[in-house]
C-alpha cells in the first residue's frame, strides 16, 4: 500500500472516530446529561404500556419479563403454592403475606370485643400481678420482667380483626428504661405468623423541663459559650392505645388476625416488659374518610381569619422514642433560630427519627374556629432521589386518608411542604377554639410494597444461593459444567420469578417518584442479571460473585428504604385566608453568615463540653475520648450528679491527642476516662501514671467487676494497679436456627460437637466464622484479649500465656503447642476463612454459625430485619471435663480509666474515677447513650451491676452471664506488645509458608521473650 493510501486510510479512521465521539458527546449532553435523566431514559425505554398488550404483557395489564429463548426451556413463573412453600421454609417460617393471602376473602365484621387487662390468667412471671387504682384505671395488669398471660373471650362472628392494646410503661428502680416493650403473641396456642414473635410497643418520652437564668425562651439550657445542651429525656407514665403491628413494617403496618367464631385465647409472653395493660380490644373500624368526605362532614366552617402561627419543631410535647432529640444546623441564617458559630438546637429528627412507628407530637392553640392550613420547613437529604413518608395525626387521629402517608421528597437543601393535593390545593383542616396536637409518625407509605418485594426477593435469592453453593462451593471451577438446572428444582423459574417481581416493582416505583430514583437502577440491573441466569443457568458459575453482590445490594436497598429519616425545622399553621410563612435569607445574608461562621471556627473552642468550671478551690480536667454528643451526656451527669454530691468542679474536654503525647507536652488531664488495654502498664513503667492501688478503697472498688478484671492494669515492677476497668467485651456464638433446622443439626455445646457439625456445614458449602484479627488490623494497643480463638483453646486446655513470674511467655509448652496446632488447623485443615464480613455472610446464610463479640447481638437485632426470628445467641463451645462440666473459658478485651502521675489533685481525680465506673454512673451513661444512638450502640460496661441495669432482657442476661462466668483476663507486661505480634507471625508462617508448627512457635516465642527481657532490663525489673 502506498504512503498516500496509508495516510488517507488513517485520516478516514480518525474522522470516523471523531464523528462517533461528537455524536456520543451530543447524546450525553442532550439526552443523558443528568444521572437522574439517565435513569428516567432507562425507565422510559423499559416501560411497557399495559393497555397495548404487546408481547410480554398479560391481558390484565400486569407487566411481565419475557426472556430471550435460551438453551434451556423457557422459564415460567413459580406457582403461588411453591413460592409460599419456599418463603415459609417448608413450614419453619410463617410469613404474614401468605397468612393474609389465605384469609383475603374473609369478612371484617364491624365489631368490638373489649377484654379487661385484669382478667388475664397469669401463666408465669413472679412480677406479673393485678393491681387496683393504677394510673387512673380502676384495675390493670402490671407486668415486670419476663412472664406469660392468657386472655380467653368469645367471638360472635368469624373474620379478620385488628387487635389494640391500651398500656402504660413505668420505670423500675435499678433498671434503665430506654428499651421498648417487646411481646410475643399466640392465638389459641399457636403463633399465627412470624412477626407475631416480635411485637414492639414504644413508650412515651418528653424533654425534661428546666428553669434558670441560662434557659432560653424555648426551654433549652445554654452554656457560657452560647451552646445549647440537649435536654434529658424523661419517661412519661401515661396511657397509650396502639394496634398490633409488624415492627419492621415489611408487610403491613396493622396486623389483621383471623378469629374463629366461639371461644378464643390470646397468649402474650414477654422478656422486655415493665408496663401495665388496661385493656385489649379485638375490633374493626370504618375506613378512614377521603378528604372530600371529611370536608362534607364539617357543618360549620368557622370564621378564622388572619391567623399564622409557627412552631419550632425542636420544641416537642411528646415522642415515642427517647433517641429523637433536638439537633443543630448551621447551614444558613434561614434556619430558625440560627447562629454562625454557636451550637443552637434548632431542628428535630435526622437519623434518630427514621424507624416505622416512631412519632413526634407538638401542641398549639387556636382562638377562632375555622379552617386552617399546615406546612413544614424540612430537609430530606438522606435517601437520594426518593422520599420519606410521615402519617399525619390531628388530635390523635388521621382525619382523612390522604394524610396517611405524606411524602417528603429528596433535596440537598431545606424545602417547604404544605399539606395539599396533587394539584397543589391546600388541605383545609378544621379546628375548634382551644388546644390541638399535630403528630408525625414514620410510615413506609408507597414504599411498603417495595419493601415487601425486596424482602421476599432477598429471601428467595439467598435460598437459591445456598442450593447452588451446596453443589459448586463458594469458589466454583469456572471450567466445569455443573448442570445446575438438572440438580436444582425450578432453578430458572426461581430467577425468572424474582426478575419479574423486581422489574414490576421498579417500574411502579419509577412512576411514583418521577423516574429519578437510583434505587430503580439497582432493581432493574438485578432483574436483568437474574433474567440472564434464567435464560442460561451456566452463566451462574461464571458470575457467582456478581450474583452475591446483587443480593447484597438488594439487602442494602431494603435497609435503606426502611430508614425513613427526616429533619423538621419549623411547622407553620395558617387560617384559610392567610399564607404559611417561613424564614428566607438573601444572598447577602447567607454570605455574611458564612463569613461569620468561618471566623467563628478560629475563635470557638469546640473541644470543651459545657461550661468551664468556676468557683471552688479545686477543679480537675477530665478527657473523654468519644463524640461530642456522648461527651454531653457525661457533662450533664457531672453537672447534676457528681459536682453537687462531691463538690468537685470538672472541666470536661474531648481528647484531641493521645495521652502519651499529652504527658510529654505537659498538657495531660487529671483523668482519662478510657484508654486501651495495654496503655496502663506501658505508661506506668515510665512513671507516667498514678498508682490507683495506693488509694485505700481500691480493692473495695474492684468488687464491682469480674474477678481479676483489673489484672491487665497491674505493673509487675511494683505490683501496683494503674487502671480500673471501664468496658469489657467477650465472645458469644451466633447461629441461624432456620439453617440448622434444615440441616438437622443442633448448636454445639462442646468442641467435640463443634467438630461434628463442620462436615455437615461444609458439605453444603457453607462456612463457619471464627475470630481472627491480624496485627495490621489490630495495632499494638489491644493486647491479646479477643483477637482470635487461640487464647480460648489454650486456657480451656489448662495453659497460660505467661510464666507464673511474668518474666517470659509460656507459649512453647506442650499444652500451648497443642492449642496452637488445633487453632491453625481450623484454617489449614478445615479451610475456615481468615477475613470475612460476619454480619453480611450471616444474613445471607453463607455463614450460619460464628463466634464474635456479644455486641453483634444488637447489630443483628437492629440491622438485619430479613432474618428476624431466624437466629440465636449462645455461649461459645467448651471443653468437656472429666467431671462432666463444660469449661467455656475465654479471654476478654476492654478499656480502663487512668490518672496521670503529675495531677495536682489525685484524691479528687480518684473520686471522679470511682464515680465514673460506679453502677449508677455506668448504667445512666449506657442508658442515655442508647437513648441518643439507638439499641445498636448498647454499652459494654465492665460494671456487673450496671450491665444488668441496661435494657437487656432477663433471658439475654442469663445467656451473657452463663458465658461471663468463664471469662478471664490476660496480664499485661512490659514488651507484651511483641507477644501478639509473635503469635500472629507464627500463625502466618504456618498458614502461608507451611512451616512446622513447633518450629514456627519456638522461633517467634524466642523473639517475644527477647523483647520482654530487653524491656525488663530497660526498666530495671531484673
């Protein structure tokens, strides 16, 4: 080819590429410039007109997915019967949707059966009794701690009924009150559906009202810097009437229960109670009227004119959850009230007001009867492209059905919403003169159906995933044809069914939200992937990781949709002739505000919490290594409890740097409320800490904790203690009851039983999770504690970590070598995974059993709704002894409070430390922490009495106590940080490099002993 032709060819190619590029850029800008427009374009081109009835659409307009004919038979939708069988796990589950379908055609008689609370037959419970003249009721059933009661009554006409309970919660001395009431419900001796096992009833809470010179006109306390302090939440002992509902709102928000005609029995059992029952009502009610019907029922429209009233949303009357506390916003001057640098409480809500059933109530007065409009200044920047919903109650009832689920749409900034119809015409709500209330309750609204679809899809996909990995393992051979469609019944049909569910729901949701939800893409992409699997099951093996990611994405989406967060700044109420108004800020006002905020960031001290202590001869400085919100709790406790009782002033500061750096810099506090396990001994060896055991009542204080809990804080150079326990954590075993039932196995009590279930689980290509933390992840400050299972095996076999005199490790003994070999074989011989996300694998069922910290219980309870009722917590397996007992010994991890050596006020500092670790202070802090952040943040206090005062049920405490009886603590020595490192290095040599166990242990224990010897010499201990 000539040179000219080559040049022309290259030029032609370049021109074509340029044209294509320009066309793509034009398409990108004109059609798909906005990500939301991309999604809208996708939905528009994927949407099928149901009226046209093209191929892939049923005659009744229901959208279906029609796969391209593949290598195998065309998939079909699973029958309703088969879907029900899978979702109900062959009878091991009883999901509410299937229950509702079974009674879909049943009557709903407009009847009311009132069952008095005191008529209960008390089946069990030492603290369940009938009391007279209780809280305004002539008689009631008062229920504390665990118990079970039965109510027997007659139903005239069979049918579906609602169940409502009138109850009142009460405080219990010595027990915190932050948790909800949790009951199980049975009908005629059987649980009708799964969610009846987790009925949740909230309590009534209010902000504590205080008076004083530093209280503003809204009732909030301010410190000397002008920062508002969050009010304390108090329990309100008043009666509530609440229907039985699904606590997760996956199916419906009011549970309809079918009662046969004649005698029926309701059984209630509870583990988290402390409440009284006035009555239970089995009833039905007329349908909530429409807005037009509501307006037609008003005979006197009234004469209200010129009325405009604003309610500061942060000033609430009542709330259902204590964690719904006021918060601050400094984004601009329009927020009411606002300040560029001070922390002013000026809104309510956010992520602490997002769970279905949680509500906030405000009260207001009107002088003239008439029609009024209601509007809100809100911010919903939590669920991108979607909306969150609130049910609006006026004076305790939803006045018309249009207020049953009001949507607050997404936006990055503050918005306003007036209660109005789809045309923007404001709803007119009639008020008579006097006091009225507005309540906003979290509801799923239009997303309830989406949530149900996702829940059922995730369950079916996880079920199918376990069927697949039972054949392929989690790491299938890409070059093998597994013939999955021959070994798994209805494999393609299952994928096709879920694909149909997801696409149909995605299109429905797209129509509601205007085609702008990123969630649409997640469901459509999942539907497309599953459709490919339905066409050609051989793709599954090649795309196994993508399949798992899809299930994880759908699970995450399900959780995201359940979190209906919303912030409210101001509520406006205006008469029909007036306009609802909100603060607005000009460009200039915003600019000035931001400049002031910038300047304030240099002049405002955000590290000090509350007022600086003034007056008095002695003031101590206390460092708290947590968030500002947590520190506010501690400061409030100091102000109203510690200082008044002991007369010691306290400056509470957020810890900005490590204690060692502060000591070197000469800026150390008088007390550090929490530090790592290894710190006290390392700092004590350098003379940096005050010996707490020098105080006369130190030994007496240790009685508050597990025996030996302070051993890690003892320095063997002088045999003195330099820390006192604050938190303590240990391992528990978690297992999936549904999968264990399917496999026909029981949770192991001993390691012998544990070894027997390994082949059963692995034969089904599932995994077992044992704790392992590499040095890279753990750092050098955690000590041995609960890093892995080696120390547990060592202790149960009678071994020890250090020699009796603590001068060297004892990990090269015969017992230690045997324990180390057993530990490494879990990973080498049985191929247990080293690194894994237990929370997610446990949810999918891929890892149906694992050992991890007991805090996982609260995480699973709060954040794994799709497996509720399908898992349990139990003590870890133990070693069977000759006397028949089971030794479940394991080591703990934790933190300690310390006092730096150069404090000027050691006695005052020690008084504070004793107060801080006391049962009263630890229980209050744990309770208020849970009030602020929810149950997932339950505090792992080391104080035994305080632990029992936290909102654990009696059963949960018994399980924890059974394991706690076997926990021990490992001493800390100078140079001990090398022990953890050496164990990990020996493990790596055996696991990764295939070294002999004995050689690897000996080699690295020599290194560990050398470091301990070097450090002992450095500090003159030999």
